DNA sequence: TTATAAATGCACTTCCGTTGCATTGTATTT
DNA sequence: AAATACAATGCAACGGAAGTGCATTTATAA
């Protein structure tokens, strides 16, 4: 089991207090978070620092960005072993219309989609909207 | 073959010069357009009017909104016979990373996606990014 | 024609993402 | 340990796009 420090070092980015805190925050959350979510969790930190920290994490494939259609960018930790640098991790994302939460369905990979002749598929974004397990009561 | 006037009347919205122009503009385009695209095409018209016209078209299921992940909302005419009011028309959208164009693949419906127990799927957004037929040269 | 409601135009606001630049902090070299 | 080099942080400001309030114009109906 790698420590967070070791993870950051392995990605060649400096270990700083802020980065450790933000990583831990993301790790605790089971859901995708917005920049504002992080901002609210660390009121003392500057928005820009949080923004750039997340961007750095993204570049280094520590987190991935999620566009769930709400218009607000969300972020979630990558799975261990995911290789976002090379190709997108093609799991589904689910957005709950009731509690407004967005989660990674990492177990559910996006099926192969056939595109018309002449088109080349490089990346796929699939977001399902509906009611989540917590809200459906099923 | 319905005229545009008849279409608008059938949806219970007034036929105005602006609406006819915007409809024709959308009909000519084979690709999804942004509000800015429309703005540039009709420099004399006010942005708000264009914005509200498109919103009206959307409510009446004349156009549908497309979130292609670029962060800028795009719009395209609905197919005749689509029933966006009741349920989303589940066709794919393709975004070309080269020419930056987004198009409706109306013939390509989104396959059935299995969601985990307890989750209820109400709507699906599927965007494929890559190289379009015009750009691929295939 | 007049009354009623919808469409349009202008101004303004809000929100998110993003950048420039000065300052602080960390690591490396001498 | 001190000096150097570079990365991280904080503050301020910007830009684009979406959205709203309100006055004015235009279309429909009485
Ligand atoms: Mn995810
Ligand atoms: Mn479409
Ligand atoms: Zn929910
Ligand atoms: Zn193209």
C-alpha cells in the first residue's frame, strides 16, 4: 500500500501540505466534487491554488475530470492502475437528478460503440442521469 | 411537407421573422451550432432574442441541446418525429477534435446500458470525440 | 380600433474557469 | 550553512457564456 507521499513522488510532483489535504479530501468522498466543494472544505486556501492543484493532479492522472452535463466541472480520483495519460478510462458516470450527486461507476465500462464509416473514435463520454441508489430506495 | 410556418403554428408559438430566420439557419447547417454561431450569422439581432428563441425551440422540441464537452452549449434541429418532450432522443453525438465540429448521428442510437442495482436511468448523454469523416480522409 | 399578451432589445448580473504577477516555500548546489 | 534556482501559493483581475429585469415594440384577439 503506497502512501500519498509516495504516490505524489512517483508522479514527480512535490509533496505539499495542500496537495496532501486535497488528495485526502478526494479520497474520503465517494462522489465527484466540484472546485467549489473543495473551496468550501478548505476555506483558508485560495481558489487558485485549489484549481491548480486539481489541474496538476489531472495532468498526472491522479484525478480525472467529469463533465456530467450540469455545466460545472467535477473531479474524482482515478482508480489505481488506470492509465488516463494514455487513454481515457472508459467507465460510466451517473448523475442523480434528485440529490444532484455524480459518481463514477468504475466497474461499468463503456461498451464498444460503432461509428459511421470515415469517423475515428478517440474518446467517449457517457453520462447517465436518473435516480441514484441512495435516493431510489430500491 | 410542412412549411416552417406550419411547424411553428403546430407547436403553438408565434411565427416571427426572427424565428423563421433562425430555423432556416439551423436547417441549412449540417452541424450543431452555438449561440455565438447564430449571433454571428445575424449581427443585427440581439443576443437575448436569439437566446430566448433557441430556448423556446428547445421547450417545444424543435431543437435539442447538445453538451459535447467543450463547455459551450450547442443546438441542432430535432428530427421529424422525434419526441424530445416525452423522452430524450437517444442518438449519439460526435465531436471532431480536428475541425471542432459537433454533429448528430441520428441514425446511431445509444445502446441499452446496464446500471447497478438501485439506480434508475432516465436519460443518457453519449458523446464520441475523434476525427470526423471530412477530416479523416477515409 | 382598442385591449391583451407575447416577442424583442438593452443593460446588467452571476458564475465558473483561467491567467499574470508578486511572494513564499522547497530543493539543490556550492 | 548560504546561495541559487525553481516550483507552489496567494491576490487580483479578466473573459466568456448563461441568464434576468424591465421597458418597448409588435402581433393577435376582442
Ligand atoms: Mn470517473
Ligand atoms: Mn443531436
Ligand atoms: Zn441521489
Ligand atoms: Zn472534423
